C-alpha cells in the first residue's frame, strides 16, 4: 500500500466527529416503519417497541421524535388527509374522476390509506381522524346534490341526506380499489363509479322535486 493512501475512518469512531443525524429523514423513517407495523398488527395492538424493533433501534430514539403512539398516528393521518384535501382542489374531471384520483393518490402508500379506510373505524386513537375523513368526503360530495336557491327545508334535508348516505359508499369503493378486490381495472372502475354518481345525483334531485343545476365542464386531470 502506498504511504500516500488515505484510510477511510468510519464517522463516529472515538476521536472522530459524530455523524450528523438528519432529524427529518429519521422522522420519516419512523413513520414508514410505523405504517408497516400498524398494518401487520393493527392500530390498537402495535406498540412503540414494535416500531423500534422494526427499525432496529432503541425505543428511546423513537420517543425523541414522537412522544407517543398517538403522535405517530396523528402525523400519519394528518399527512394523508392533507393530500386528499389538496387533490380535491383540482378542477372537476368528470363523472368517475373522484374515485380514480383517490385510488391513484393512495397507491403511493396503500397500507396507510387502508389503515384510515379500514382500521381507523375500530381504533379509539384514530377515531377523530376517521371522523375528519368522513366530514371531508361529505363536504366534497355535497356540491353534487346541493339544493337549488329557494328550496324548502324538506328539499334541503333530502339533499343533505343524499350526501351523508353516499359517503360510506365512496369509502368502500375507494378501499376496494386500493385493495384491488373489486375485479375492475382503472378504466372500468372509473366508468362504473361515474355512472353510479350520475344516477344517484339525478335520483336525489327527482326525490327532492328539484331541477338539477348544471355541473361545470370537466377538465382533463
């Protein structure tokens, strides 16, 4: 070996500078591990120790970033809800476009999406996030069956009822699309869902004895 050859010394070795820890990257790694653990063991069963074991680190390192299981759950669900809400701000893509967007958005982290769509229903720590999801979806659905100006209270009640009762169907269709248990490809699912939305909208206005207002022209998504 040449005397000019430099020997690489691992960072963190005694007498050497300690490696810098990227806190944001470590926090992201914790969330990624948590999703895997929660998906395997369930939101109510998985522990902070399980997350630490998955990462191969001491539990104290997890607590330095997230002081509780609740804080991890909050971080995970706050992120996906924010992405859903941001995506909903895009121009309407036509009947069926909403389910296509939700399924596509979920494919970047399908286990997290299914934790919110499936597991959150029975986990007290996630109940507030599940309720937030249902409220958000209902809010996004309401414009499709909004009562027209001058509608009576009974007609408004019919429209509100339609929005609330359609929301669980959206969640179930969304989850089945993520799980790929509906037997449909993306194009078929979009067309199927769009036809249902159109018929549901027309039936709602007919039940309320209202003329359906026109929807905005669809934009390419």
